[in-house]
C-alpha cells in the first residue's frame, strides 16, 4: 500500500511536540442520529456530541411517539472526514480522522490565520492537519512541508505572554 505516496517522517516528531498542548483541547466523540426516515440532518450538520445528540433524540422521539424506538443515537467512534467536524448544536470539536483534503483545508486556514502559541485548540488543529498530510503524492509534498513549517513556528514561538508583549512592542 501507499507505494505511490511519500511518507513525511518528521511529522510524527512535530505531532509529539504539540501533544502536551493539543491533548488539552476539548474534543468529543462524534455521534449521528438514525431515524425511521433516514439520518437526521440539521442546518448545522448531522454530527453531534453525546449530550446534544441524546437531547435531540429525546426531542425527536417525543414528537413521533409511535415510532419512538426507531430513533437511535449512533456512532461514538472515529470516522474519516474531509473537513474537521463540530457538534451541530454546541459547536464542540468532534474526533475525526482527517483525510488529505481536510489537511489542505486546515492549511488554507492557517496560511491566512497563523496559529497562536499556547492556544490548545490551535495546537490540536495543527496536529490534525499534520496527520492528514503525513502521506502525500510527490506533487503534493510541498503542502506537507508548508504544514510542517507552520507547526515548527508554532512550537518555537515563545509561549510567555510577557515575552509576547515585549515582542509586540519591539516588533
Ligand atoms: Zn454538542
């Protein structure tokens, strides 16, 4: 497998370096709602954290008592995504295995909005971006290199607010 893909080994080290921060980000397991008429879709997406998904299922059952037991909260495991998923109700980040496209999506974002040192959510998102770009085609290797550069800068930047204030004043 992966014979036509390049593996970017340095990505593992960067993910390790980010993990003390990234592991502090609030991330929940992802659930979805099965109904008698198919998967439940909301305007904000169709994935939920456990609490919001459970509340939504209770609500749907209440409005369709005859078929109440056909409404089920399913999921709770990690699945593959093209974009980073969020809960349709509360917006909390949901666990996912981000595919290559998802990595480039995050890269587009961080290219315009560099991640902030010390920000646990940014550290998490950067490490998700890195894992999505760990294997690339040769033509796409520059994307992985760019993602690694963003991660390196984030890791090397001083995290101390006093230092940052000084830099802002001097810079
Ligand atoms: Zn939620």
